[in-house]
């Protein structure tokens, strides 16, 4: 840890030395302010040394993980306390190594006794420990005070300013005294929103300067805690004719003791703002390689330099405004509210910058294994891409565990003013499955609509050194972010374009004969003609297509002007923007209790429907049951594509007070007739302690004069689905035969099947043969005509 080399600590404990014994006052304060929960608690003792505090906590009712980075200390601890139960002795450098041995479910108490002053990256370590607290837990820091320490030991004591920094940002922070030691009891999230702040006014007429952005082997960024009480990047004013890159390199050495060559300094952007009315021009300089050891070379200006995790910068407290803007220029999104500046990004051929913590390698392997075990990445090329491309570097605002979640979690990276996600890094299993479906060959040139960087780099890895990826996004912020992240951690084989992806790639980037493969990474209601026209004959297009409001990632293969579906995956993505953005026609009913959503794009008539909903409800059982864990997404799609008058009925009131018994906030498939409505729901028919003992049955509820006939149609549809589509194995449901024709294709050129017209294409859906009654219902055109009349 920190300021004293490990070998000196090893020798310290090997020589039989230790530290100040645990005092009575400390024991009493711990008992009073951090007692073990009645059911037993879990504690983490950081820098346990020979184990005195860990043993005390075990005696107080905790199960303890005692960690230290010296083998000699742990050897003495195990020997001196070999009869003590409830303590797990762990060798771990809490500051530098992968914290795999620590409990994933967190701790009720974390103690840092006589250790904190020896840490180098104090703020980062304390933030990380805070993230490991269980609800209601506490971090207790016990440390010598500068005012009470002998002169020769003041370097390992904290003054009032440092104490204030330790205690800031917690929901509660108590400072107690134990015989001259400060005992700091910290509770609540270690979180102070990042805030861009200014220094005192300048006396100049204009300011020009450069800021150095430097990362270490773990990918952490260097920031200094200045005497002004804020975080700053290395940097300062230019001198004479000095260029910006040279100024950044000079300031890095003068302030932090690190040495870099001007050839490894790249000016990425120029920031224009003002400081108390004085114009300011700041160069953002990315330094990709350096040597030396950190040192505080200007103690009058800086207290210390530390390496910070990128995801923790969102709650780092006060940051000098130009530094916050510079960090946002290099990693857009890591500062939640960057200061207002005018930024001029420069076209720079910056080499990739390596660096990641050991924990990222382990988590990436675990994520990959989860995806492989789920059957989503059978090819070695996709598996190797998942293991190689650093996913966390394309979502730097997320902690490592979130970035490498192997489950169904997408990492949201941008939201609109309503809080709706507009950009994200999709779930790893879904990205792997879409690339598997795309099946790009080595050397393929791939088009991607919807950027972010990570998926494009997976594709670049799969297609190899001769491959290339063209990724297009309409959002300038997303494009800027993608360009930066692919520069920082990419292959150099991804071209990022700002444009409406529905128009395809710019002509000069489209290979002769078309793209070998294309993938769309946002929900599409329609299929843009450019995606078909720019696709090579026999090439594959994978896109999340909304059909009746239900999204499936569908793999199409181009044959002439027709796209033939080759596979379906249940999924969900952020919605389209630009030309493909659309609003869904809706109709409110019963003063906001219900909403009809016309997902096919055309509103149907609702005259007389409210009166029908106030009348009796007709119920019909289907006889079709399902158990826990049954997949019924194919039923939703079956209903949406085979029944005239399809819509979705959403409820906004609790079932106990509503007329439909639909859960509040949920929606169900429905069909609409003349002043009549039927919808599909389910009721529990069998309960039990085990999931396999539970059972539900599909039932149909209906209102209005035509309701019983509508109900029969829905019942027949569910029964037909049960016979012809459903399978006992959830992964074996029958997919329809789906073809997509250009809009305007005459009916006589379409195959038999259910035709669903969209603005730019005509979908033909062919399910297995249906049997059962066909009832005389109004066609969609007839319903629309009634609405127009």
C-alpha cells in the first residue's frame, strides 16, 4: 500500500514489530457505534497486520475477512490466533489487486485502522470500500492526528483538512476521539456529485493553457488534490512560443514528477470559455505513454496526486471547471453535468491507450463464460471477441461489475429529458447472439446502425485484420463518444459517421457490391430501403423489428429485392430516432383507466366502446395452460400477426378498482370490433410451494355486443398456437416464415400469408396451418373506413 514499499512492510512484521495496540477506548467506541447485527454480521478489516482488531471483531459477533498485503503479517496472525474461529485471513493489496477474494454480498462493517495515511489513492480506495457496504453498514477509519503525532510521525497522520475530505460525501459522518486517535464512523453512500468550480479571478486579459490527461496501467486517470480544495489535472499556462503539447508535458513533470515525450502527447480538442469574464483557451492533451514515479513537486499548490477510477468521477466532488471539461472531452459521459464550454474537437490519429485493472480481466472471462453457457456464442471467433474487447472502456461511467454483467442487463449511457434511454451498451448475450446470426466472414465489411463502440469493436475483432466496420449514428454526442472510445481502446478498423442511419452509409464508404453484413442496434418499426439496397446479394441483415409492438431480433438474408427471415430472437432495444422515429396512435378510455395502443400504425374506431366497457364482461376459458417459466412470446407475435383489429390494451389502475383485472402498468393483446373488445389474459389455476406445482390458464375477457364472437376468435387463436407453434422446450417454438418486400409490391407478387403493411416495406407472415372456426369479423380496412366516417 501507498507510500512505503511492500518489502519494508514484510521486513517490519518479520522482525516481530507491530503497531499501537487496540485500546480500550477504541473497543468501547466500536461496541457503541458499530455493534454486530443480532443475526450476526460480516466485517472486513483492511490492513489487518497481525490480526488484533480482526480477532476482537470476531469476538464481538462478526464473521471477519482480515486482509493484508504482507505474507509475514498474515503468517504471524495465523500462528498467534490459530484457535480463533470466525476469521478468514486473506493476502490482498486492497489498493492494486483484483478484490476477487472479498465477499460479493458486501459487509456490515469495514474497518481501516492505522492504515489510511499509508494509502496512496485514498479517495479511490475509500469510495470502493463504501460500495461494498450493506444497507445500514459503516466504514470506520481509525487514524493518528497530525496535531498529536510526534514530528517524525506526522507524515503518517491526518490533519483537519484531510479529515474533512475523508468525511465529506457520506450521509452521516461522526468524528470521535480514542486517546488521541480520530475514529471516523461513516455511513451512507460515499457520493458527492461532481461539480465544476472555478478558481479566484485572474488579472490577465486572456488565458491560454494546456491540461494533460494521463492514465496508468489500470486505466485510472491522474488528478491532483489542490490547495484550493478541488481536483485538477496536471497543466497550466503556456510559456512564450511553447506549443500546447509541450506545455502539457512540461507541466506533468513539474507538478507530478512524471516524464513524457512530446511525441506521445496528442492535442485532442480546444476548449473555449471564460474565467470571471476573462477569455480562456484550453488545450486537451492526451498523453499515451510516460515514465517516472508520482511526486508532489509543487506542495504550495497541491496536497497529493492520486489515480482515480473513471466511474467514480461522477461523485468526486469539486473539480476545476477546465479539468471537468477536459475529462468530458476524452471520455464523454463520465462527468454527469460538464461545464458549459465551446469545444473544438481535432482530428487526431491517436494510438490506442492500454490499461485496465486485473479485476476487469476476471469479470470479462466470467461474462464470456455466462454467455457461452447460455448457448449465445457457439463460435470461437465470437467467444474470443468477448474475452478480448474491454467492454468497460466503452461504458466508463459504469463500475466494472455493472459493465460485465453477464445476465440480461444493458448499460444505459444516455437518456432524454423524460428519462427514457436513448443510447446503451446492450446485454452481452444479445450482442453475441446477433453477431452469431450475422456470421460475418474474416475480412468482411460490416455496416452498423446505432453506435456506441463496443459492438462495433466486437465485429471488428470477429472480422479480423482485413475486416472493417462502418458505424452510423444520428446523435452527435454518441458519435463523439464512439470516436473517442474506439480511439482509446479500439482496433483502428471502425469508421464512425454522424448521419441518419436509416439512410444507410455515405456512398463513398459502401463497398462495391454492398456490405457483406449489416446490423441495426435500435428498435425499428420499419425496414429502411437503404439497408436492403446497400447489402450484398446473399448478405445478412440483423435488426430488432417491432411487429405489433413486440420486438424480435430477426436475421434476414437478401435475395434480390426480397429479405428472407432466417431466425428470431426475443429482445428489446432503445427506439429509433431520425426518419424512423414514430409515435404510436393511442386512445384513452374510462377517464385514463385504460389505453388502447395501435401498434400497427393506424388508429381504429372506438365509438361506443366506453359504454360497452361499463356493461357486463364476458369470460371464455381457452383450456390452454402454462407452468412457471413458460415462454409465451410466440403467442403474442401469433396474435399480433393473424388477427384483424389487433391492438394492445394497457391498464393504469389497480385490478381491484378497474374493470379489466389487468395489473396496473401492464398491457395485454386485444382485438377490436364494432363497439366491442376482447383481450387475452390468464388466471392461476393451481398453486404450490414449488415452481413446478404452479399453473395458469389463458382466458379471454370481452365487452360489447360483438364481444362473445371476438372472444371465440381469440380462443381459437390460442388453441391453434398451442397445437401448431408451442413446444414443451421453450427454445423450440415454431417461428413463422417471414419475408419482407419493398413497399408498393403488388399483391399478386406476394406469397400466401398474413400481410402487414408498413411505410417502407410489406411483411408477409406464414404460420403453420391453422384449424378452427373463422368468424365473420370486419376487416382492418373496414374498421378504418368506419373510423374515417
